[in-house]
C-alpha cells in the first residue's frame, strides 16, 4: 500500500516537470519571444535543475516500480 502511494506521487510529479521543461525550452529556443542574455542564463539554470529533478524522479520511479510492479507509470520523460 505504501509503495503504491509513492509510485503515484512520483507519477504525479512527472506531469508538471514535463510542462516546465517544455516552457523553459521554448524560452531558450526563442519560441516565446526575444529574451535577454541574462534571462536566458537564469532560464538555462532552471532548465538544468528541472532536468536533474526529472532524472531523480525517473530513478525513484524505476525503483518503486520494481517493488510494486502492478502499478504502471510512464517513467521515461
């Protein structure tokens, strides 16, 4: 029971992180309008931090799925 709650929590964390990644990527690629170099610097740091969070969630999700294989998630973002 406890493991399935952890897996669900990790799955629920993935969705907003994917959205954040997409929006930050749009800013860095210039698809959201022109951004100054200073803004791009901050956005790049946020993007990199988000990538680390995604990686941590993916690792934890994989480990949790191994403990509770009945609950499936999309562990690859």
